[in-house]
């Protein structure tokens, strides 16, 4: 790897404010997410997993771009984008939401942050919701301003992340509740801090609001975390699949609806407010879905890494679905997967066959999430 940080993709692939720091701290490989580099390799992914679940890791997730919505009609406009009822969302609160199109398909599954009465951030998964939101606003008749602000998040995740936060911000930060946010400064660096993250562990996200101070912020956090075993890392496929967390474009996409994923709790068809996809989702609910997301335990040798393509699932020689995310869990000592299968076969205990790269192997449908189903670790 060229230590100058020139990976050869040109200027159209943006580098985060933490890019140089991650290279210094051992990032060996990157992929592209929301038109930006994201570190995907700090060495052994199993060691990264153990660092996460035993201590803490710091991840560059500046690729979680923010769509900022402000203006007198901001709250009304945000509600048009999502089927989740936001009427009781308080200032300072975060919510996991779905953004749906007119057919009820999922365009993104972001975290929504309410910074003020008429000030929201949509913290994105990997799709261009900035363009969607600006397009929706054009003929909405609502008074809103929609832009991408200078905001770049880091994720500090793991059981010792709270102790690192205490070292950085003092005892006062310890009463920050799960899925709430706070505006803070660190050595004059402007931040929003939230008790959120993509790990199913105790964790925080630190939203940098000055891209010129990314290197300083990274080094400050790593220095504070050294006594607690903090390591540089990347979002863990192992842990997020254990926790049943979605990866957009893999486990959900524009052709997936919330009911197929069992996310009925994120859809309120009875609220007075209208939202994009309401009629379609009402129809889908009435008709029932033809496929559902399930968990799988896959037999055979341990998988050598996450799947890089969808694997066919068969029953008695007939195709019934696909594996969307699969990995070997060293904690569970099993190959685990999220899959989408025909409703007729989506019942716990059903035996199926999966076509993996090495051939055909047996699998069994199980409950998901695979570990800590009530998210007691994240909400602790």
C-alpha cells in the first residue's frame, strides 16, 4: 500500500477527515460506501471482533453521511420520509427509522437525530438519500432546507467504551441514555455525541463538526483509550450478524419491504400523518408477504470470511430463497447467516440446503438475533 494514502480511485472517491490517521494506525484495506473510503481491514477480523466484545474499538464511519433538514416545516417533512411515527420524538433523541418509496421499498435504514425543534440529521446507510430528500422537497410545498453538513462520525464501541468516554468528557457523560444525543466540545473540537452504533454492544458515536480537526480527534481518543485496551478497528461483520443488524444492499434494498424483515414496529399505518409508501405498505400488510428474513445455522467447515455474493437456498431441489449475510462466529463456534426465504418455509427448525462456494451444505432456520436478542449489552 502506498503510504501517501493514494489508493488510485481519483478525487470522486472522498477521503474522511480520519483517513490519514487510520492509515497510520494500520488500516490495510478500504472499500467504498456513500462515495467515500471506509477502512475494512486492520488485520485479523476475528481479532477485531474480540477487541470489540472484550474491550473497545474506534472506527472511522465518516461514510455515514448526514442529510440535514432545517426550516419551519422540518418535522413535518421528515415524517413524510418514514413510516415510523415521530410525533413523540423529543429534541435530543435518536431513532432507528426506515425510509420508504411509493411502493413501500426500503431506500435506507438510518438513525435519525433531532438536534432542535426544527433541526434533524439523517445518519445514512449506503444510498443517496440526500438526492431523494431534495427531490421530495421540490413539490412538497414545505419550507425546508436540505443539505449535507460538515459532519463526520466516529464509532467508539465495546464494553469499555463508557470508560473511554468518561476519560474524555468526565463523569457527566455517563448519564447519556441509549439513543439520545448531546452537544459537547473536546479541546474546542465541536461534537455531537450519541449513545448509538452498529455493533450491538455498548457504544457511542462522535459526530465531528469540523473536518480540519479529524486527525486531532482520532489521536485524542486513542490516547485516552490506551489504559482501557482501545484498539483501532472496523465495523465487525461477525458482531452485526450475531446481533441481526441489517447491512443495506445486502439484507435489504429498494425491493425489500419492512414486513419481510419483521420490522413492523417501524411502521405505523394508523397515524394521521401521511408518508411516502403508506398506501403500498397498507396493501402489503393486508395481502401478507411472500418471503421473510430468517436466521440460519449453516453446517460444514467454518466460513473463511463473509459471503461476497448471495448464496441460493433450496428445499427438495427447488429454490426458496437466498443467504444475504453469512460469517463464522468464533464465539458461537458456528456459521451463522441472515437469509430471505419463501414464507412457506420460514419456520424455526426447518431444514434447508445452501449452495456455498465449496458445494452444497445443510442448514437450519433459527431465531435471530443469534446473540443477546434483547440488546441488553447495547442498552446497558
